[in-house]
C-alpha cells in the first residue's frame, strides 16, 4: 500500500482527497490519499514518517515556504520558485511544480488569440506558476498586489482602462474560496466585456462571485478544477516515476 496526501492550512476547500479516491477506485490502485491540515510546516517530517507517505501535494500557504525543507528541486520548480508536489525517496524530499503544467494545459483549452494581455490578481505560489506559464507563452502581463515591491499595480490603483485592455484576468487570490464564498477580488467589473476571459484558480465553489460577475458582462469564465485534475495526474506520474 502506497500513501499520499496534501498539506496546507486550512484545507476545508480541497477536493484532492476525493479526486484521488475516485482515481484509485477506478484504476484499481492500492493507495491512500488524505488531507493533513497543519498550522506549522515543521510538522511535515513527523507526518511523513508517521503516515509513511510516498509523496504529497502542497497548497496554501506553503508552496513557497516548503522550498527550504526539500532536499532537491526540479529545475522547473526552481525557476518558478514554488513547489506543490513533493516526492519522498529514501527519506529525502524532492520538490516539483505541477501547477504550471496544469495551468498551461487548462488555459490552452479556453484561451483565444485575443487574450494576449493579462492581469494576474495576487501573489504567492500559484501566481508564480501562472507568471511562468504566461512568460513562456509570450503573453504580456501585470500583477495586481497589496505590496508594490511584489508586483506592478496596487489594488487601489487598478483602473477601468487597465481592466478593459487586459482581456485575460487570472485570480490567484483565495477571495471567493469556500467557506468564504461571499468575497471576490475588488476590480471594476463594469469594464469587462465579451472579449474577456476570467480564469479563477479556485475550484470550490464551482462558480465564484468573480466568475459570476464576469459572466454577467458577457465574459468567458472558468474555474480551476480542470487545472486541479491535470496537476494531480502529473503529481501521480512523478510519484510513480
């Protein structure tokens, strides 16, 4: 029996255990996958030892912090500066990033040629993966942040003109995520049109207020569930390579 899991805090939003449970049943795989909400990242070594984990995923707020605790880093994870997948091999932690892979493939499924200018809402590990993908794809982007030293535009300085000119908007914040579904990124939704694509990395709930407000203006809006599926399958591939 092989054992896997996801670490983060809190973990009320995650569908990963359910996704892997269905995968294991469907493919007749002898494995377990559980959620481990930890408030202190230093708990990870004892959890891996106690639960005999062969690998684990990493989510909010540890995708960047976990880097200091891995023994080696995949080149892509090193370039991105965030890890969401760890392989445990001979008690050593090897860090990978499957978020970029998941975002790239899921974005390709919905993006049109008109989506060549983007706004990335928020910072953190997920935003790092999104930046990496957009850079590789040759898409111009600016980041909207609370601290100007970490991005390009402060939330309070974001204009309607910038919203209208950037037809791809990616939400990398937890605003709107279960159980806080009533929150949403504070942007000028009135500037959205049917030219816009709103990509919300949140997948729980299925329809966030960010997406709903975009749909009301004729924009295309997608959530992060397809990205979750792709990155989860990539994690499984890494753990078993």
